C-alpha cells in the first residue's frame, strides 16, 4: 500500500518482519480492553486487525485518549511494531504475533452508541438494513462484497479477452417481456405516458448485434416487480451476453473458461471443464427438475408401464407412477413429515414401502401390489421406496423436491463440490391453462430448434427451443438461447403466442423492422451475478451478497424508499393518488398506489360508499407472458 499521512500500512499487514519499524495505522476500534493501566484496542480496516497497546507510562496522552475510545470510533495510531510476549501471541489472528506500541493516538471520528455490535449474531435483519453501513463492516459482508467485486473484475477481463464489447443500454425503456411485472416511471414531458424499467436488455442486446457490434456484453441491472421471496430481488444484476453468428460450442467455452477462472482465483478451486450437458427431458426424467443438484444420486425411477393395470387403484389411475429409493429405513415419524412436505408441493399423499434390516417389507399398500410390482420396487434391506402417482408434471415436482430435501437431510451432499451442468433442448412453449393460451418458456425471441422450425405450431406442446440453462449445485445460474433473426419466423411465433398483427407492431414493431434490415443470426445468455456470488461465497441469504438490498417487502429500511412525492411533483406529472395511497403514508404491506389522471372522477373518501363509475385506467392489454429465466 502506498503510504499517506493517514497510514503507512494496512491493519492486516503487520507481521514479525516489521518488528522495530515505525508504523501508522488508521481504522475502526473493533474492541477495547481497558486494564486500568494498559489499554488494548483492536484496530480494524478492510485488510484485517492489529492490536494496539497503549501504555500510560510510555504515552500518557495517548492513554488518556484511549480511555475514551468506544467501539467503531475511527482512530489514527502511530507507534512501533513490537513482538508480543509468547503467552500473549494469538495464533488465530494473522497479525497475532505482533502489536503496535502506540506513541500517538488520534481520535479521528467518534461513534454514537451502536444499535448492534458487529460481532453480535442473529441481529434482526430490518435493523441491520436500517444501519447497513455498520452491517457492511462485518467480516462476512466485507468478504461477500469483496468477492463480488473480484468476480465482476474477472468477468470483465474474460469477456473483453474474448472480444466482447461493453455496451450500456437504457434504464428508461419500454416493457420487455421476461414474464414479471414492470416497474413504470411516469414521463413529465409526455404526460400520461410511462417508461418501463427493462426486465432485461433482451431486445436491446439483440439490436446491438443487428447494429454490427458482433459481440456484446454488459453487467446489467434488470428490474422485475415481483413478490419477493427468499431467493428473489427486484433488481437483478446479470452478466448479459450476445453474439453474432453464434456457435454454441464457442459460447459455452467462453462461459466455462470464465467460471473456471473465477473459481480458481476467488476460491483456489479447480473446476472441471467442459461442463457436462443434459437435455431438459433427461433432467426432468432423472431428477424431476430442470436444475438438478448432481452432487448426489438418488435419481427418480419410472414405473408407469408396470403399474398401468395395478390392483392398487391410485397407481392404476395415475398418468405417471414414479419413485425414489431412499437408502434408509425411514420411521413412521419421518414418513409423516415427508408426506406433509409432499402435500405442500401438491401431492395428495405419499405411498411408501419400507424395508427393514431383514429385508421385510412394511407398508399399507404392499398387499395390493403384484409379485411383478413388488419385485420391481424391492429395495435393499434398511431402505425406503417413496412413490408419487399423479400427472407426469406433478410427479416431477413432488419427487424432485423430495429428492433435494432428502439429499440435504440424509447428508448425501458434499459441501465442497461444485457440479456445473448445461441443460438444453428446453420446451419452447407451455400452456397457460387459466388464460387459455401458449406462453414462451424462455422468451418470445427464442428460436425453435432446426427440427421444429417449420412445424412448431403443429405441436406446440412438444416443440423444442434452442435454449440452454447453466446450473450449479441445483441452482440455476442463468440461461440463454439462439434467437429468431427472420422477421417472418418471429411473426409466426408471436402469432402462436396470441399476438395479433397490430399488437406485434405496437409492442415489437421496432424489433421486427430491425430484423427486416439485415439481421445476422445471433444468440446469447444471461447469468445472474447475485446467484453466482451466493454459490461462490456459500451464502444462503441473497441480500447478504448485495451492498444495499431492499427487504422482502421491497423497502429500503435505511433510506425509507419507496417514499412519498410532493403534491408539486404529482401535479407536474399529471398524476393523482387515489384510495389508501392518498391518505396514509405508504407502508410496505399496503397495496401499491393506483395512478389515475386528474380528469378522472374522484374516488370515494374512506367510509363513503363507492360510486358506480369505474375509477382509473383500464387494465393494460396483456402481452405474451414468458417464464422468468434467470
Ligand atoms: N434475456 C434473458 C433473461 O434475462 C436471457 C437471454 O435470453 O439471454 O433471462
């Protein structure tokens, strides 16, 4: 580190070879121990901690100041680095062999009493977010955010080395179809009109390729107004990539090289490349999911053919009968708990066969099963067979989730392993039964595989897309696809998704125009940065890999965002708040403000009977829905 008047070294630098040197350190008081005479202060900065020792006989003025020091005061200490006496050496600290014998101590800045101590466990998350600057000083968060920066640095270097250009795309844009709700921003200059924050730069990145930039990348923020769950945020950061004249091998290779380097440089772990690949159909069949955790086996088996004519009515009547062989004789209590979970995932019940140590079967359903069935299911002594009998989709969902649960519960997972995997050949469409139409599984710009190019409309349920996802340890890191570059093909896909010509023009006219002016074949991928850091850091809390996250209600307890705006701002925008939003300060759990124009009828006061006429804008027409893919 280059020396400044504030400090000559970082707090984590002090080592025995510096003993005898004059050192100036600056940082935060992490801990102070006042022994009446000697005062010890652990001084911390980003690099680590060095113990300061202040001896009133050697430095009376410094000692007087040291008595006033409290946790998180900012100090500057000048002194001589000395070796600790053998009995005070701390082998748990990198700087534990030495301490700074302080001559001069300056209290640079003070701190009010702290809302929580940095080493306190289980601090309420809202309190942590309210005082995020303090929370971020903790070791874990310093590590996570540092790891994130290191990772992004590697990503940029790798992408640039592979010839990708960093191109920024606008934040104020038009709705982009990634399947979530849009965040909208009212326009003052175009009253009554709204921008939408991009759910991804999908169309824009395609246009950079049409524009001849050949290889695009961006660390992009994507805005999705979703109900927040533990693994969801509204501002997703992703590595967004697109290339002209795409080659899947090349794209996968660039990504694999990037991951290998991230893992090597950030964790010192060598990951094996190329990553294995599996079709969606195989993954669904073997693991019941499109993001399998392949760190352990426990694969699903299919007995549908065998059980067609079963005496056991539940099996005979089901579209699919699939099962898991669990290498443990589960108790009644275990089974009851698993059944409860299975029901939460949509199962009606959980049939089972338990084999005891002697290999004897114990099960209420055994008496209904034929010799052939029993022979097929027969497990090792001390094992359990768990069944799902339902639609194929439901058996995947239930057994896939049971498998993940059991993998963790039974300790089948090697926590130090990283199993990366490409999943490809995804279905192109899925049926939205409620809306009675097809939706794109990835997004509507994804191209069908060559095999389905001309006939996807004949069997939309079976058509495959040239789309792929990257999965690690059961987490989807992201995905991408090859795109449609032919305007006619794009129009045909829109049509299947229920978009009439007029709607196509209104929503995507500019894309169709661009595709009609010399669009090269192109394709790309988007990979979630937040998720990557979580896996890299082994951090289960998504918010702990983001410097300033919002809480699960979409609120930033630190700044109070989202906050009210002044009447003047509303007037300028030509907006008026109605209903609950008008009277009460917005609380995170209250319904969002509805936005109406000032010329619309006034809504009733609270307590007043509602008037007959409708209030507010009609619902916006619903565009093609896609499944969120990152
Ligand atoms: N735009 C897609 C997403 O955000 C990714 C892609 O197709 O490149 O999930």
